[in-house]
C-alpha cells in the first residue's frame, strides 16, 4: 500500500469483528442448545408426550447463531482491499462483531438456563409453559439488541 494509505494491519480489526460475531454467537447458541437439551432429556423420562412442546428453547438458542452469521457476512462483504477501507471503518466492524457476539453469548446462556429449568418445571406443572415462553423471549431479545447495534455500526459510513 502507499505511504499515505491505511496501515497494513487495518483489515485485522475487521476480520476480528467478523470472527467475534460468529464465534461468540455460536458459543452462546451451543450452550443454550446443550443446556436446554439436558432439561428436555430429563423431562422426557417423566413426560415423553411433552418433548415436541419443549423444543422451543432449542430453537430459540439456534436463532442466536443466525444473528452472528448475518453480521459476520455483512462485515466480510463490506471489507475491500483498497485504501477506502480505513482504520475507523475496521474499528466499527470490530465493535459490531463484539456487540452481536457477546450479546449473543449472554443471550445463549440465559436461554439455556431458562430453557433447562422451564422444561423441567413444565413437566411438573403445565401452566408454567406460558411463563417460560415469556422469559425466553426476554432472554432472546438480548441477542437482538446486539444485532441492532451491530447493524448500525457495520453500515455506518466513515
């Protein structure tokens, strides 16, 4: 690159943003899936007829990874090899990736814990299902907040 262009390492921060988005979101989704799946397995011994109804936390955990995938693809497609990709833009991409990734990690933890306890409780008291769904929605929206911030940051013009 020319001496008046951006530094050589400028793409590193953009790539780390895309990596952070998918990796942390996938960690959160994996934890949420595993933790909820353990609750479903334990619940299905007592009440096998509730298995399909109890899949909801697993589905909601999987959606969190999609948030990270969307942002990672968006960041990756906005990176170019010209002088137009500035240090400022790469830091925006890093911030976008971290915001969706870490909020997805937190949301995945919340969905997993609520899903585990919720499906076990629903097996004993079916009226808990509506409460579990509401709490899962509030846990899932944490990841959505990170997605919104990431979209704003990653589409911001420098």
